[in-house]
């Protein structure tokens, strides 16, 4: 096997890349279309980006997007886990907007990619290299542990399995189930409408402003930068499902959701709680996300990070996410 490096995913055949991603059951963040969109319209500043390709006799058997970042801490979690890396440049895989790190490849490929990352980090002048948002216990986590690399906890993401909406409700506590049903009734009485749209038909500029306000509330200013966010979501194309929640034509909640073969990702959202009536626009958005995931035939709802109390109350369980950084 040999490892190659490409400075643009656009030079890699999409079908060949996605075949590796799908075989490895990697999430939507590794799809060729997602990585290409991030390369064209990066949501975070990177000094350099590219991807490693592992070939075995000419056949592509492993892929790994990487990003060299001199300020690699937009969520302020990395330097809490690795204070010694503060102020240093890091070669990371994947981006911070991916909350589920994988190495789409067979197990024996990981040592080769670690060696390639170490070499590239040294060439780029990075002080560290490694992974963020690695789910504890998954294949990548086990491979890194087998290589003798320790992990440090960053945060949690939240997920649950899905079958039918009634089965989902049945799994909830009595109070949470009653609240969702009451919120649905009150939103109908308050003239709330919900529409699911493709990216090119959604009010992305309006949604971007709402997502930005919400991100600031969670101390994530700059995580979804204005017009860049709009262009990035547009570039994602068919990967995106946008949910707009409106009252009297005013946008009160919106979700930008992504889907892969089995998972539905509530990737980001924005909410305006200044509404007319006794209902929660976020509650409406969440319930509609669950329903849409089920309609699309997805068996897992990925709820992303943050808002742990709401997600635990509504049946999602934590997936512990770790960072594994190696000093060059």
C-alpha cells in the first residue's frame, strides 16, 4: 500500500472516494460533496487543506481530509483538553464542523496514515497533529488506542435510534411526551407552519442570521459566518434538508440538516423565542426533525453537541468525544 497526498479533493474521482466512505460507514461529513464544499467555502480559517489517499495496487482503500490550522480552537474545548497546545499550529482531521471523526479505510491503513500525518505536519511546520471529535470506543478510537495514543475528553454529542414516531414518543418519559404533544397542538393554534426545502429554495440568508444569533447565545460567535455559511450550505446541494418554521410568515426556527445512508444529522439550527403564543419554536423544530428523519428512512437521529438537558430529556444519549493530539 502507498499513501498519496492531494491538495484538492476536486482532483479525486467522486465515485471512487465515496465508495471508500460508504464501505467504511463514515458519516456525511466525509462525503466527497461535503469535503468539496468545505474546500470551496471553508467555514473556519485554515492555513492549508488537502487529503490523504491510500492505494493498494491502484485501488483506493483509504481517505482522510486534513486541515492545517494556526488557531484550531473555535469551540474552546481543545485547549482545555490540551493546554500545552495553546498558540500552536495543528494538522487536524477533520474540521470542527464534523462532530464524528472517522478514518474511512480498513484497519491496517491507520498506522500508514498516522505516519503520513506526522511527516506532513513536520513539512508544514505544525507543532501537533491528530484528531478531534473521536467517539470513544469506535473503530478509530480503538485503532488509536492500539497505537498507544491516549485520548482526552472534549465534549459529547447526542444521538438516538429511530423506527416510527409513535415508538419514539413511547420511549420518552411521561412529561417529555406530553410536552411535545402539547407544543404541537399549541403551535397549530398559533398559526405556525413548517416547510421542508432543498437548499436552493430555502431562505438561507435569513436562516444564517438566525443561526448566528443562536450560536452567540452558546458562546460560539463566528462558528457560522454570514454569507460564507449561505454559500457553503448551497454548495452542499442534495446532502441538505432545510426545515423552516414560521409564524405569520416570520421565521421563528430553522434547521439545516444533513443525511447519509442511515443517519439524519440535525447539523445546526437557529431559534427566535420572541413568538406569539405559548409554544416553543425549538420544540416544533425538534419534533419535525424527528419526523423528517423517519420519513427519509433513517435509523439514527444525530442531535449534535450542546443543549444536553433538552436532548437527554427527549431520548438522546451521549456519545463521548475525545481529542487525540500528537506532538511533532
